[in-house]
C-alpha cells in the first residue's frame, strides 16, 4: 500500500508537524493538495545561453565554469555576501554574488561546470549576476519547476516532496471517461500530474496543462449545471396574472426589441413553477430598470411583494423615484428603506412591510437586516449585483419562501466568462440603447491639448450643462510613477483657482465619510455643483442626464471595461455627450486601448478585448463572485477549453439518471467545491 492522497501532509517523510504548518500557509493540508500545488513557472535548463547572447535585465540560464571563490564578507548583522568568478565556453566572465549562502558556495567546486540562472547586469569588467539559482549539469536535462513559496519552504524542498509523492502515492484511476479524453485529445491524469511538475519538454508541459485546465473547467461546469438543476427541482406557485399591456401602454416611450426580449424571458420564468434565477446584463442606460419595474408590476398583480436592492442610499433613492413614477399610477405602493431613515420612519415602514401595506420596497442592504419582515415577499431584485457579496444576496432571498431572483449588471462581461461567473443563472442581454440616445463621442488627447479641453468643458458649463473629471488617485504620492498622476484632492483646487474659477466644483472620493460622499453626489445631481472632480467612485453612480462630458486623466491607468463604465456616466439625456481620454503614455498597448475606446461604444466588444489584454480580474473584482480560485486555468487565455469542458459536462449530465451513483468521484469533488465556496458559486 502506498501513500493515500487523503493522508495528512505531515505524514509525508521529511515533513513532520513544524514543516506541515508552512505547507498549511500554502493551502496544502493533504498529499493530494501537494500534487495540485502546481508550479507557477519553469526554468528551462535544456538550452543554456552564452554570456554574450544574454539580453540585459532578463532571466537567463548560463553554463559556466567556476574559476575562483572569494571569502565570505559580513556587511552587517545577519547579512553576508560571497563573490564567485565564472566563465563560459567562450572565455567570457561573470561575477556571481551570493547572499547568506555560505554552504551553497562551499559546495561549488573549482574548475567544474554548473548552470547559473538569474538576471545579468553590466559591470566594470565583466557582467554580474546576483543571487543566482545553481543547478548541476545532470539537472540540465529538464525544465525545473518554480513553486509559489512561503517562509520555511524552498523550491527544492517542495520539489523533493512532490518527487516522493509521485514515487510512493497510489494515484487513483482516471475519473474522466475515456470517450471524453479521446474527443478532446487529453492525456491521462497520472501522466498530466507527473508532467506538470517535472516536464521533460515544452510539449509535455503543454499536454499536461491542457488536461489539468480542462479538469478545472469541467468540474466547475458540472457544479454549475448541478446547481441549476437543483434549483429547477424547487417548486413555487407560478404567477398567473401575466398581462403587461396596461403597464406598457402607460410608459411614455416604446421598449426596444432587446428590452422586450428580456421582459419576455422574465415573464416566462415567473409563469413557471420553479423560482426565477435570471441576470439582465446591459450597458448603462440600456433600460434594465424598466424591465425590473415590469416584473414588480407582475408581482403586484399576483398579490406578492417585491424588493429592489441598490448599493448606495443615493442610487436607492433614485430607483425609488423611478419606481414611484412608473408604478404609482396603478396604485402600487412603493417604499424606501435605507440606513438614513429616522427611528420613527423606520418603525412605520417595517410595520407596513410586515402587514403588506407596501407592495414594492427599494433600499440598500438594510432590506435584509434583522427585524425586517415581509408579508409575502416573492421577488428579489439586486441592482449592480457585483457590489453585493454572496451572503448578502442569499440573506435577502431568505426573507421570503422560494423567492424569484432577478439580478442586474451594467458591466458587460464576455459570454465565455459569464458562463462561469453567472453559471447558475439564466442570462438576458439588453444590447440596444433607447431611441433618442446619441452614442457618446470619445476622443484621446495628450496633456498639451488640456487647455483646449478645459475651454470645451467651460462652454458647456456656461450653457447650464455639467461635467465630470476623473483622476486615478486621491492624493499625490512621492515617487508613485515616472508619469505625473493627477490626484483628485489637489486637482480640484487647481481647477477652482485656475481654468474653472467662477464655476461651482465638487469633489468625491472613496476616503470621504459616506454622508459626505452622498452629499457631494446629491449636490451634483441637483445641479448645485457644475463640475464634479472624482476618483472612480462615480463608476457606478446615479443618473445625471444633465452631465454631458466625462474627462478621464491618466486614462492609461484604467482597464477598458472601467473606462467604458466611466463613460457610461454621460449620455443619459438627449444632448450629445463626450468622453475625453487624457494620456501622455507612449506605450503601444496603452495607445491601442485608447484607440479602441474612440472606435466603439459596444460594451461587449470592449469587454472581450479587456479580457484578452488584462485577464478576468476587472470582471471578478474582490472575489465577491464566490468562485473557487483557479489553480492552473486562465479565464482570459483558455476560453476554448472552457467552452469544450462546459459542453462535455452538459452531455455527461444529460446521459445519466443517477449522477452520484455513476460518477462518485465527481460528486465528491463537487461537494468539496461547494463547501469551499459557501455552497453557492455566484
């Protein structure tokens, strides 16, 4: 009997209690966890370079002979350095500097060749390499793994432990059915686990990566599909009154085709006997709120209550005013619950909610706080849902029994990524703007055109219109960047005393107290402030139709999707609106991003490019999405494998009647996955 993968890591020979604590810091608690602790990169020792062929400041592997070893020098307490002179086969020399490495230097033999890996820098007489990694020529037959580390664990220690596991552990049979492996040309699991740690070639490494990436996506897709099917097993009384004609006839505008499609999706969901779980995705200003109001109308027609949760008091108040305007004429009673209510106002509102005197309640996270009870809550709507944590949305839904859930997001997300982030939700996309909305005209300028831009903004302010100026920083920091970065707190003063003297300026940023921030936004909404200088806190904000210019300083500092979100703050009215991107950054990548912003207003096209350039970080935010951390898959680069894994997962589930019996390994893995992510994946 070999080592079991479920065995505690401390039982692996050479680990023990103390070293096990270091492994725990890396998330490694079992032998199996160690096998899944994949290298973050590899040092290719198979093709060392001559010194003269190594580019400056780039990590290189050099084959060289040790010529001379200097004495250890103690430069300060706890720090020693040792110099070693070596030369390559061309006779070119380099000076190696080792820090606190007495035993490593002592082990080097004069007139013997080694492989040295590190960054080469110019020196007075020969090139220099500091803190090199040293390998024997025997090790030079392979690609050496470089692992994520923590204090108490070196790369060699982890590699040695992995070697032991691969030699002694009982690797289980491959759980992935052979037909799937054949269709997708995937290696067996045992081969992939060996090759991912110690590949003998780039081909072996790529073969291993493909299999292990597929496995991550396949398991995640299985979990998503299982969650979706479990939701459909829940039962709820369907809405029976589904006529929307009176509501639609009362609107002062016609819905776009995209809005109608989304509304039909929701109406069909509400008429079924299972709870709705739908995401409506669309650009700022595409008309998601009207669809949400229509759903609240249907809820009222069926004698049920609805709630809409917004991320801020100000946005909640704006939604309250919109819903009151759209639903009030039908006799639908709309309430507002935020943290700013007085104790007396809150008591009265809570009583009305509990007694059913309020049909639709709009609010912030206060909607799900202790003491808030509903008579018959059956529809929960979350706006800008990525601003809320998983637990918050779940807590609100639990205020009713088997609530229908509708979430809205103004962040366009590539379809492939949305399949993962929102895998258990059905998705409707609103990809049209309402008639009369002019696309925002976008221009990229350098700072030598700033005075002209200021004049352009002034002319619009003089006409009674408003504008935003967004900065990447709140306050100036010494040595923050070689490029001068605008700081909102000091910039607003410069503008007030200079190009915008005589105009009313406001300031908003994330370090302000909530009430101060809300007041600044309120002043801008009411027109008291003409020009609002801010950081990206306005990315998700209130609707200010009178604001027609968005100027973004140091635009190269923002991702495409964030620039698009900021641009969405203007263009909310009938007037032509503008976005001005200011940047002096010479980089080709930065210029390409800005040109794309000028070329298109299509949020989904922009999101696809942002995913390609920057990866999924901008879309996932601070892990509030609840997704498990990917160990090897890259949502930005491995899109094709994601699609293939999802299709195979759907086919496997469709072909089995008893998933737990037929695929116990996958069922167990899904259970662990759900447990690690709070029993919910989005």
